[in-house]
C-alpha cells in the first residue's frame, strides 16, 4: 500500500525523546484506503505499518484513556 501521501503526526506528549514514539495518519485524504487509520514506529518510518478501522482505533484510544493496558 502506498502511504507516501499520508500526513503523519505524533503526540505532543512525545516531546524530544529521540524519536521513540509512534506516528499516526488518518488516511481520509488518500485515495487508496480513506476509511483507515495507519500507525508506524517513528524510528522506522519505512518499516511496517498497522492499519485500523476508525471503530477499532477509537476502541484502542478509549482503552488507553481508561488505563486498560496496565501502563
């Protein structure tokens, strides 16, 4: 999948930690998969990407906010 036109963002909470974070792209502006959210490792931007539906991504975010993952 070509994600070269995706706009990747990272959390403002990441700060200047040497790139140890994830980046997220909403693919709504791409022609290939407008209904997906992409996630990648900021240290390896050419590496693998995870793709989520908006419903699954929102469920993940809600789980993070509710501390369901024991962080």
